[in-house]
């Protein structure tokens, strides 16, 4: 018996499981169902093809609002600068919940229903109030335009109060279906007679928890009045000044909960010249009649602890104490920053959202303007990073390893340094010691341990020779602007090109352009002056050929001597206002993504064949921001990232395009990168949306997704294998009298050919398509379930085991049910199986060891790359002792490498042999 934790409902349930039959005791030729994967559909761009973009992190981003559901504190909503996120397990894991194109400054949850949530969503053309009744799955517009502040009557969830950026106050008594205008307070001048604002924005609305007829307003701009209140449900209003000398600019409101005495109101406002330009927090003990300042230099968030109302949590602008607690009964202050980031992080970020659970559990959440979402288990006294965070980072650059498509480096805002993944985003680690405010990244194609990164807000250049363990400044020039791109010569790495943007310092304007080094970065020469360069692209077939894109009139220039000299190859007419991206195809043709120039409607995607430019696509008003060409498998396949439609794909050299955005619908893509080695992985970075990826050269059911919690346990950070795997055919037994099985993509002399033949003969698999086995493709978790269920002849349980990410009509549904019931796997997280995640070698060891019930040997089998404290250590030992694996090289197991389909065949055949 094994206990499965149902974290969402705070209880534990026990499920009976069938005892798995040892795999090695089964007859190999047992007649089993045949795995039918089908053939690759002609249109892989549709959402039905199984290829779905997956978020791979890294954790971090801009969290602007947090709300805990009063009726179910396990449910937490977080608003960010790019949409909503929701957690249903106390903040342990998070998933996107729509509205990606919006910034979310305010979130409120219905007090009686955790699935009913309201948000203020800000966007250039569609700002307003949005409502979801299904936990963020779907949203509808609900309320007047210009929504800025919102609160719900805690005694009657049907009653909503909404303030706008034009000073209108509306009330709804039917969950937002209809609204009544209660207040429009206009201002046109102040004491000096100068016209300031026509309207007085309402920045915060707060319903008194003791008396719902009393409602408080924070007023964001104007003259003397920064606070307003009604005592009769909005029929009449009073206003008062909060600051002493200057016009008030209130930010946020808080009040002690119902029944607490004395009741205290708090407001954050910049309406006091004695605290210069920083915000201050004020307290009122007479329901807003008079105010006293209790602290200056605070941030924009103020929260009363609902379980300890004497405690007021304040975000600050201090780098050393970003969060403090004020005890308003005795006037004492205490630091609440234990576990929070320290300088230099807090120099550029401050708390922007705080929430404390009302259930007395002590759980609290804090979101930074830039950075990570933190969680507290003791009411905000100490903080930690939960294991599964929000993937909302504003990634500035992404670089893929030249040898391993699963290894990626990223840098950017909200991260401040660099992060890396070795498993295509299943997990990320900080590159310790990497420069602060890392920007553009360049990896030496001849030695990936050598990298360059623009840092220090992008103006300085740093180098590492050891994969990021140590860094050296190689160019501290700060007069020119930030780096826009970098390139290291693929054969002569001492040649480096960098693009710098222009920079203004006082009355001086410093040119940007192309700088070149021929000594690995020790010295530099400005070889081309331009105000606003945008991108570099090189021709992989001719290493000395490089292209340069510019923002000035959309110019494109070409160099045939590794960047020493340049020639303009742009069309003569003003064809575009900006070159957003350049990429060179396998036939040396150049593709350019451009925007319009002064309304000439010439933007789009252009192709240069070496003699002339031809526009091959235009999607106005959608703008193409980035391009990628598939050089690995099909040179006619191109991908385009857009500013509002996710990713598009063309399979015919750009003649026609279709959506390739399952999972990215309606998003703003800032960068596309396709791995130079197989399996081909396409990575996309989103505007404040982290890194997303998809496999693009496998059949849909085989696509290795790269997101979410890894199967069984947090993955190792071990580097990828540097040698070809040595797992070969079984040592005992050959195909014998099995009929030969021929696949077009399995060579007869492959070390795995015999195992593949036996596996097919046993009915455990029939390949991935007609006449194909896809031997090099990664094995996914759902495929592993099918393999083991057929081999073990596991029964499907009568009582379904629910996994939210496994559809009932999935081909692999029953196999996953059987495997879970047999307790061979527990899933990858609460109520999740991660069916399309690739299986790593260490995870495979755990699967097989549980299935076989293998003993751990008394004498260890040494693998230098398997840590003794690894969750999979004993399983790997057991598998090696049973001679089911030999490792991937002398003394190495390569635990984090994905398991290939041909390797899986050999593993299973060894296990099947009695």
C-alpha cells in the first residue's frame, strides 16, 4: 500500500495496488496488444497534431498582485505583467491561467467560491475588468472601461466596487453583470491655478469588513484630496487630505479585519514633502478623518495580517530590508526579510505584492517587481523559494549548446544573472558567479566552455573559459550603449563581433555599430558606425559571411571577410523601417523580418537570393519579431515569431504560413532559436513569459516536451554525456527464431537492431510510423507506460486514478492507469503524469527497478556521475548489478540523458530474458 497525497483538498488517501509481476519471468513471445502510433499528419501545425509548446522556465518574473482564495486557501492566484497564474497546492506548483497579453495589477477572489476570480487587466486597447468562473480557464470582459481598482463585499460576494482611471466609481450587485455609476469626482485646477488633471483616478477601493456600507477610496492624483469614504453605501461621500504639504498620490489601502479593536486604516501615499519623493504610509484611528505618518521610504504594498491584525507588512525601497513589519499597537518595527534576496538584486527590485492566508496556517506569499515569488510558512517572518515557481521572466537572450539540443543558457530581466538547463527546461540552475544584469550571450562553437556575455546593464563584456564557473571582464567600455548581438567565428574563435546600441550621456551622443576583436576580446576596433543596429546573422556554409540588420530604414549589410568590411545589400527603395531579425538558410539565401516604414506597408518577411529581395509574407498588423530556419531536416521549413499571434510555420519555403502556436496562442514572441543538432528543439522566449520549447522533427506523439516538474524527482544537474552510449544488445540470447522486422531507419548492423526485432515480435511496439522505428527519438513517459504495461500484462484498475493532464480518450490512458495502480510510478506532481515528458536514464532505472523488484547489491557498482545521495542511486545500482545496463561509457551512467527508443529496446529485452 502506498499513500498518495491529495494536496489540493488537504487530505491523504490510500489506494490499493496490484503487485506487479516480475518482468524477467514473463514469456518473451506472450501475445500482447500492438502499439499503434500512426503516421505523421500532413498538417503538423494544427492543435490536433499533439505538438504543443511547453513552458520550461526558468522561475522568476514580474509578480504584481496575489490573492488567496478565502474558501480554499490552497488556491492562490498571482497576477503578473503578462497574465495570470494559479496554484492549487499551496504555491508548490503554478500553471498559466490566461490573459497573457495583459498586466494584472489587481486580483480578487470570490469569498465563497475559489473558482470565481476577478482581475483588473491593463493593455493598450482592451484594459478593463475580467471575470472567470472556472479558475482561470476562461475569461470574459465584465465591467466599464478603464478599470483600475476593485474590491468585493466580504458579506455579499454579488456586490463589487470598481474604480477607474478617470475617477468613476461603479457598483455591481450581480457579480459584475450590470453596473451603476456612483461617483465621478472631477478636478481641473489646484491652488496655483494650473490645470493638472481633468479627472481624479481611483487607485484603490476597500470595503470595510465590519460595515459593508462603509467603503474607502485611495485617490491617485489631483489636489488636496487623497482619500475618500462613504458611510451609506455610496449615496454621499467625504474627502480628506492625507499628506501635509503636497497634492496626494495615494497607492494602496489596508484595514484591520472585522471585530478587531481598535480598528485601524492604513494608506500608502506620496503626499508628504517631508519624505522627499518616496512613498510614506499613514495610519488613521478614526476611520479616515485624520491621518498620521508612521513610516517613509516604503514601497507600493501594505497588508494587514488577517490572523494577527496588530502586524502590518510593508514592502520598502530598502536594499537591506525589503520587507518590514509594523506593530501598530506598540509602535515597534521588525525586519521580515529573512530568506529574501539581497543586494545587488534588491537594488533593482522591490516587493510589489503581499498576501497572508486567512486560515491561520501562517502561509504568506510575496512577489517582487522583478524576480521570484517567495513563500512563507510563518506568517511572513521568514521566506523561501517554493520548488515550482512562476515562469514569467523577461528573458533577454537564449543560447543553445552547439552539441546538445537539451542544454540551454538564458539571461535577462527578473533573473539578473544567468540560468542553465541540461534537460531542455525540466529544471534550471543558476550559473553561480555570472555577471549581474547579464544580457547577450555568445557560445564559442569550437569550445562551449568558453562564453561571452554582455553585463552591467549591457555595457560591459565578460568572458568565461570554464563553462561559467569564473568570469573575467574583457571590455569595460561603458560609453556606448548595451549589446544587441554577438558572434564568435565558428572556425577562428579569436574573431568576435559585437553590436552596440547608441547611448546618450549629457549632451554627447555615442555611436553604436559593429565592433570587432581579433584577439579573443583583448582589444577592439569599431568597424562600422550605426545608430541602432539590431541583429547579426552568419552563413553556416561560408564562415566568413556575416549579415547585419539595422533599425535605420531597414538596412541590411553584408560582410564576406568576417566583419572587417561591409556592403549595403538593401533594396534601393525605403522597404522597411526596421530589421527585427535575420537568418540564413541552408541554400545561403537570407530571410529578413521587417516592420513598415512610415506607412509604406512594406514590412513582413523578405528573402534575398543573392541578387534581389522578394517579399514572401506579410501579416499586418501583426509584426514578425523573429525567425528560425530548419537546417537539420527540411530547409523549406521556416518559423516566424510574432508580436501578438505566437509562432507561425511555413513548410514550403515561405509560400504559405499557418499557426504553430498550440500553447502560445495570442502571445508576443521576442526570440526564436532552433537547435543546431538533433533532436531538433525549437525554443521561443516570450515578452515577460519565460522560455517555451517544442520538438520539431519527431512524430507528434514522440515530441519531447520540456516543461513542468520532472518525472519522479527533481533532476540532477549533471552535465550531458560526452560519449556515445554503450548500452548494446543483450548479452544472452539473440533474435533466434523470431521473424525479422525491417525498419527503414534501423540499420541491420545497429547494436540495437536485434533487440528492436525481438520487441516488435513480442508485440510490445510496432514502431513510430509505417516502416519506421525512430530509434534516436526520446522515449516519453506515456510510451514507457505502454511498453511496461504490455510487457507486464498489467490490468487496468476498476477505479480510475485521475491525472489532470491525461485525457480519457488518449491512446495511452489505460496503460498509464495500469502503471500507476501497480505503483511503478507516482506521477510527476499533484494529479499530473506529464505524459509527453522524455524519460531520463536515471528515471528509467527507477521504472524498471520497481517493475522487476530488483534488489540493491551489497557491493556498489561505481559510476562517477551518479551521486550517492541521488534519489535514483539505488535503482541505478540494482539495474547495473542485474546487467540490464552497462552505463554510457567507462565508469559513467549519464543519468540525465534522455533514453532513446533503440536503447529502451535493449533495456527491455535484457529484462525480459528469464
